[in-house]
C-alpha cells in the first residue's frame, strides 16, 4: 500500500540519507542506486542498483565501473513498474547533462531542472558569473593542453589545484607545487577528462553551505565542516570526500558573508529546493566559492539532526509550492557523518544491527582497498566529542572486518 504523500524516485550515488528522510516525511521511496547497500534496501519500497553485492564477490572499483547512463536504465525499469510523482537527485550526475535530460523525461525532477544544472555546472561560464556578482573565488582557468596549463599556473602562481571539469567526491583533485608536478598531474587527468581546470590554491578551512531556495528567496540552513583526505579512515586521495561535521563553528561576520553568497548565487542561477555550495574559508574569514552542488548533499542527515527538520519535505515544498518552512530548531550539539574506506581488500562485516552505521555493505561482500566501506553517523555535545565517538566506531568496523 502506497504512502498517502505519493511516491518518490531517488537517483544517484548517495541515497540512504535521502531515503530515510523521504520515509519519515510519509513518501513511498524507490531508488535507482549504485551500491545497493542493506540499509537502502530496507528504507525503500523498491530499488535497482548497479552493483549486486554478494558474499564472497567483489563490488569492484567506482572509477572502473561507474557509468551515469546506468541510472537511466534503472530508472526506466522502475518507472515502468511504479508510478512516480517525481525524482530526487543525489551525487554522481551533476555533470552528465544528457543523462539528466533522459531522467527528467522518464520521471520529472523535483528541484533544479537539467537546464539549470547545466548552467550552474558549466565551468566555462560559472566563474565569470561569480566575477559579475562580486563573489570571492579562486582564480580558475579552463585548459585543453599542457602548454595552456603551464601558462595558467604561471599566471596564478604555485601551488595550484588541478581537477577535471566533470567529477564528484574530490577523487581526481590534486595539488601541484611546481612545473614538474603540474606536468605529471595534468597528463594523469587529461586522458579521461573533456577539460582540466587550473585553480588557485586557497589556504583555509574546507566547508559547504546547505540552503533551500524557492522562486522568491533562499534560506541558509547551515555551514558545514568538510572532511577531506583523512588518513584516519584510509582515504588515499588528498581531497577525497570523507563526510561532514555540522555545524562549522565560524564567526558571525563569516556567517553573514556566507548567507550573502547563498542569496546571490541562488537568485542568479534560479536555483530551487535543496542545494549546496562548496567553499574554502580563508584565514581572513573570507568564503571563496569552489562549486555549486544543485541537489541533495552528503551532509543531509547531519543537517536534519542538528536543525530538527526534514529536508526532503522542505525541498519538495520549496520546489513545488515556493514556500520555505520557517520552522528551524537549532540544537546545541554537533552531528558527524564519517565515511570510512577499506585499508586493504577485505570482507565486509555484519553491521546491520548498528544504529550508527549507514551505507551498510552486504556481509561477506568483498570491498577493494581504498573503496568506501560504510559511514558512521552520530551526534556529540561538541565537535571534538562527535569526532572522537566517530573514530571509535570506525575502529570497530575495521576490527570487525576480515
């Protein structure tokens, strides 16, 4: 029997938090997913996943197996079996505009339509629009060959960041401190990329801003600490995404600057629903915009726990009616999502009974070295308290793995 509020299709790489939120809001939830984790299966009324996890079998490597077009096929099959009222997007599809258009044709996307996503993710014009808006950001040049990269790095000054124009999770983001590193990294990235960005390196705190937008206004929900490249959880990539701690404790003037950025970016790009903006906050307290994520973020569950709200409910309301709920109840604590990675090729432990575990792999399935193993989600009285608790749980997972 379907829930009274209707049925939602969830699409992308990171769906457990969205599914839990959708169910709490009273929706039936279906997922076109990548991993097919146990807790996603339990949270959804139906799902199809790219990876079919089985005991004794490897889930493979994301960089080798990931293909955005797989989500179209899963969506097509699900939409033929069930009537969906709309689709909610997670990570993995931001830069696959043809895929987004196909998905929207099968099940209408609630939030930002494909043309909006294309505009806000077009690196060739995005930073120019930030210039026009007077929003601080790292100097960024789109290059096609090494000679252009060398010139851009010289103009910007070392160190510089190199990244492909498409991608997610920070897995192919690298820092070059001199010309020799620039050449090596450029030739590592370019063969699999349409273009490469050479970007000024901003020293500071990595963060994200979560906000909700309608046709008339945008409301900043939280500024979140980003956890990147953590050796404690065996993340091998220096800018690889390891989760968030919500909120990030920053001074009021910086919060005011963040809110001003949210309002300017949202209005300029006509954003709808739940969105995120990745930033680096300099030592002077100036937020510099790195990119916009025009969909739900990995920090969703932590934001909900801190603000005592349902983000799926607020997203749907803002996107469909233009209303943004004024009810936010900020708690005094902190919430962490810590994504942990496999330190070696291992057999996944049984985490089904652990209330703090998310993205739970099938027990006995093989997780390759450096691939995501699971997430830890819990609360703490302070930032330090949440961090220490999460590390204890992470160690428990490692100790339980074979």
